[in-house]
C-alpha cells in the first residue's frame, strides 16, 4: 500500500462518524502541489475499490465487515483466507491486497465486492500473527550487501542480511527475521545456520525439514529416557502375558525396512474358517503417557519417510530395537486374534498382551516368489503352506470388502532411485503385488476389529474417519469420465461406492486409468482422526481406527493405551476425556498432513532433478488437467507432471471452455482435453518451484 493512501485511510478512520472534503483532507495532511493531485486520484480509486464512501464531494471510511483467519498463498501470488470453521468458504484475496503478509500468517481481512464482476474478495487490513520467524533460502551477494531469497516463494521476497565475505553465493542458509517487510522498508534478518551447497542432496532433505517445521532433534530428556529402556524382556513380564513364542509368526516388509511393527500367523480350522493372529509391537509398554518419549512422539505425530531417509517418531533404540519385531528375538506385543468365516466376515475377535518370537523376516519379493513357486521356496514347508493359506484368505477379505462397497485403487507408484550420495538418478515403477495385498488386508481387518471392540465396550476411541465425498466433486468427476468415453452412474439418494467401483473396473487397461484413479482420489474427502465415529467411506467400514503401526504413528499409540485399559477392566473414566481426544484428533490430523506435504515436496524435487538432466528429450504422456493458461501432462512411464503453457501453442489462438475443460484452436479447431495422449519435450525445469515445463513435439 502506498504511504499517502495509508495516511488518507488512517485520517478518515479517525473520523468514522464524520466526512471530510478534499480540501480538509489536504490541509490535515499538509499536502501541497503534486501531492494534492495524487490525493485526488487516490480518493477516486478508494471509492471504486469500496474502501471509501463519497457523497456530495465528502469522503468517509466504508463500514466494512472484517473476518479473521489464516492466509494461504498460491504460487501465482494471490491467496485465500482460511477460516477456523472449515465448513465456511474461503475468501479470495487478490495479489494487490496481500500487502506484506506471508503464507500461514494470521490476518484480519476486510470484505469487499468487485464493482466489475460483483464477485466478493478480501483485503488484508492487519497482520495479527506471523507464522514464520525463521526461513530457509539461498544467500546472494548484492554489491556491498547480501540477501537471502526464500526457497518457498510464498514467503515473500529477499531478506537483507548484510554481506557475508566467507559465504559463497548460492549457499543454503537458515535465517531469523528481525524485521518483517513493510511498505517503507524490506525485510531484514540474520543468518543463524549454514546448511550447505544447493546441489547437496542431504541439504535438500534438511531444507524440507526446516521449511515444514518438522521436529528433527530429540530432546535431551527423550534421549536420556531412551538409554534407560531395557534391551531384554524380564521373566516377570513374560509370565504376565500370553506366550505365543511357539506360534509360527512371520513379518513381511520391504527389503530396506528396519522397523517391524507387525507379525502375522494363520491357522485354518476344521470347519473351514480361519484363525488369524495379528501381533503389533507393544510400544505403549515402553512409552508412557506424558513421558519425554511420549512428548516428543506427540510433537512429531508420525514418522516422515523421504527417499532414502527416515525421520522417525521414536528414537532408534526403540523403533529399530526393542520395539521392532526382529526375527528370533523375544518381543512384547498387543495381539488381535481374529476368527474369520469362509466368506471373510468376522466371527469373533480377542485382544490380549503377549510375548512372541518371530520365526522369519520375509520381504515382499521373497513372498511373491514363494507363492509363485512353492516347491522352490527356501523355507520350512509349514511356513510355505501358511503363506499359501494367507494368500487365500487375503483374496476372500478383498472380495468381502468389495462386495460391501470398499474402493480399491490399485495402481503402480514410482520409486526414486538414488546413488551413493543420495542424489536421484532415475525412477522405477513399483507394483502392488500379492504379498502387499496380503499384509494390507490383515492390517485392515485388525484395525476394523479393534475399533468395533472398543466401540462395543463403550470406550472413547480416536477413530480414523473418511467422510462421504462432496456431491459437486462427484459431478465434476462424472463430467471427466464422460470426456474419457466412460460413464459414472450416480443415482440421487444412493451410496456412490458401487458406481465408483464400476468406474475403477471399467478404467483398467485404458490410457486414462491412472488419471481417473487420481481424479477419483481428489474427489474424495481427506481421511482424518476424530472422536466422533462417522465411518470410513473408502473402506465402507462402520468403524475403523489405526492400531497396527504404533512405531510410526501416534494415533496407534493412543489406541493401544485405550485397549489396555479396556482389557484390564478399568473404569471408562480412566480413558481420555472428550475434549482431550478432540484436541488430539486435530493435532494428529494436522501433523499427518504436514508430513505428507513434506514427503510430497521432496519427491517432487527429486522428480524434477531426474528430468533436469533430460531437457530436450521426448516423452509420451496423458493430459491430466486443462486450464485457461495451458494443460498439464503426466508422463506415462515416469508419472511426472509438467505444464504445456498456452503461449507455446503458436499455430493458433486457443479458447478455454470451462464446461468441457478443453482448449480449442480458433482457426484449425484443434482441441486438447483431459485424457488425450500427446508427445512432449522437456523445455525447462525449475527446481525451486518444483515445476517442469513441456512443449508439444513437432
């Protein structure tokens, strides 16, 4: 905002009940000559902008409604005000009314209506609370001075830090802001830590950790307590638990996994039913509520998994040590013993603390190999037979869930391949195989059974809920499927799961399969934690919670504590209060989202780094979305998305149709729509923006 404009608003703000003429305004502000002409121009603009009212040549401040919320900035500079009540719509804030606010700041916004198109918009009147006292950026020398440009462009422009003679330009640093930017002066700060060179992959990780404010150092009290954790299990503790050490329990995980929090065993009963043991690391035995270990775990909320690196929720002595269900070592667990019918429906469930000794540590690749060639398996025959039984039960459970409406989006993902320094050198598709589905089905069954058990007992539960999708989002998905030559038969008043299931089946093998799966996922609500049981739409489950991963998720730890109280016959008042549970639900949901965004940010960077060395190469891709400024293309083999900007379509003048989501040429009538296959070349890669630009191949 210009200084004179602010002075005029401040002056008229002091006289809310009285109006002033132009001469009075000029006299009170001691304006002369050119300043008076500028003031007249500003008054005219403020009236048209809705900030001032004018009547018979006299002006006063418009009586404006103001609202408070959190600013969310887009890459293009405009923003939205997110209100505390998530049911309320966001308020659009044009870039010219952002002023010096930064993404995440708490702001006071006045509401206006555009005179041109009658659309509502907001204007930031005051910054109530700054979200970023520190930020990470690149240091650059500028003449006799120095400045730091934030890596996240939503955090504003350069911050002056003074010349650093021993610091090369381009070094990644963390700074503390001493003075935020204003209309009169730029932001000023000081460097508090040098993180390293911008091309160091470890610096990339550190940058993302700090940019998302991820806790990365355990407290001294945490580490001191971790050192006191016994590395063996006492005989007294063993006698207090059910002994399952003779049970043929196994773990199945990825080849690089180090923390094993679940072990499974299966027995087929004489009547054809199944008895499944799902044993989960008893983290709650070692991490007591309110302890230093617990406080740090809650602060993190979840482990964060980057390519080639993990930021754990618990210290390694627990996560990879005494809590990890390592093979041939006695471990404490909480067990869900599930009795399942031949149709996959639950018959009974028992829960109890136990001691186990895993018989084998298997990988997904090994299990897939054993199931494909059981005669060649390097395993005890009984274990191979157990794996075959597990695969059979998993198929039954999958069918049971499908029959009740559960959605299964089964698409390959991409693994980023790293060199010895941790720098990305390529991408590789990873398929969900039979072994993955086996473990997933058993974990889903245990989670659902745990939620049902605690609900039936009347205990307060931290549920994992998934609300029904917004009908508007489903209508948009319906339009997309029509463009792809498929139907989505939504019937008013009916549950949409069956129609969505049919869409997933119909899309299999089509070029648009991945696109439709992604758009379906985007049309659904985000799963979250809640003390209120709203069910789980995606799984079509009446009750669901997270029980199976307490090493890496704090909500699972809460469920374990509740389950232990329920099993010991404690009064329900011993559980978490409704207020505490609601607060934990919000906190855990927020931290889960923070971790997911950080993981996605680094994956996007690594993907951009892979393509940075392939500028000019040609790829085939699928148009994933169309906008008025171009269309996004996802490469078919790499699953990396980039933009074909409309200005690069030089052979025609293109018009955007928001109804059909197409760009159509004015002369040649060439159209670009979602789902089309196109050939593109990599034009430019901007690492700091996590952005890739494509151009169409000739």
